[in-house]
C-alpha cells in the first residue's frame, strides 16, 4: 500500500495546489490525504446541501484530522442549501424530476469547487475511483465528474479502503456505508446500483477479460448484467461529446 501511496503523491507533486470537495466518504478522505501529503497547498471544502448530520460529522472529523496533521491544509464550509432551494424555485415544474435535482446538487458543488480553484490557482482533484468512474459510470456528468485530475481513478474501491486505512483515515469514514449523499434519504450506493463494490470489481474484471466458456452462478449473472448495462449506458460520460465533422 505504501508504494501505491508514494506513486500517487509523486504524480500529484507536479501540480501547484489542490481543491478537494469533502463529503464524509472514504474516496474524498483518501484523495485529500494524498494531496496533503505532497506538502503543496490543499484546500478542502465541505459543501452541504440538506446533508445528513452523520455525513457532516464525518466530514468535519476528517478535516480536523487533516489540519492537525498537515499545515498546508486550509478548509472552508459552504452551505449550498439555500442556493439549491433558490435554484429549484426558478426551474419550471415540467423540467424538474428527482434525478434532475440530484444531479443539480452535484453540479452546484462542482461550480463552487471551481470558484475556489480559479481564485487560488489550483486544480480540482476528483474523488472518483476506478469502478465508479470507468466501470459503472456512477457519477454526475459535469458534476462530480467535472474535475481536472483523477488521483484514485485507477484504484478499485477495495484498494481505496485498504489505502485509506494504511494512511490513518478515520475508522468512522472507512467503515461508513458508501453513499453519494445526494438524496434526501440515506440510500447507499449498493441500494442504487444493486450490487456491492466487491461484486462490481469482479464484474469489471470479467467484462474486460470475457470468457464465454465460464459458467456463472445466478448472482454472478445478475451482477454482470448490472455492470454491463451501466457501463455501456454510461460511456457518454467517459468520452468527449460527439463532434459533427464538416466537409470543407
């Protein structure tokens, strides 16, 4: 694990500084810790929007730990709840759905993080892992997917958990059930996707190294179908927009 951490910190060291959104989850906790370990200016920002109390408590616990450990870390809390409610009131009802509002929360946060990045001259460090960002596309296009760099984009969720523990991230965060924190209830990632991260890691490997001779169990077939469907439907998030080529 230490070798992986050193590789990422070394890779990050070519930048001038970082802005990281802190959610109270393990991915953002790990990314902010890795950024802080570079010794470069690291701005961590908590961006609550109707956030559950437990999420805020974990975010604040991590920020406190980071600032005590790394003098190069500064923190801000920007409560976007009122901004979000104002946005909701300005949109015609015909253009409002539960999913559109969930994605709007993520995009408001992205806009805020870039405001900090532009002001400080830093880059926005993404907090998506390999399974989320390049497997099932479990992120908001131009929301939490709108970043400058992806420090943990080549790590599975299992590797994220292991590396976070190795670096001393708070156990309350490492042990918390994964959730995007964008809904008014406390639904987990597994609730939304229909499979656990270890299951998705298996499906990602099987999809990339498909073996038609292998007989899958009923559960494996279900998980594989979930992965394949989400991956193929989410490809548009992972690529640049299609360009209409003109014959001049």
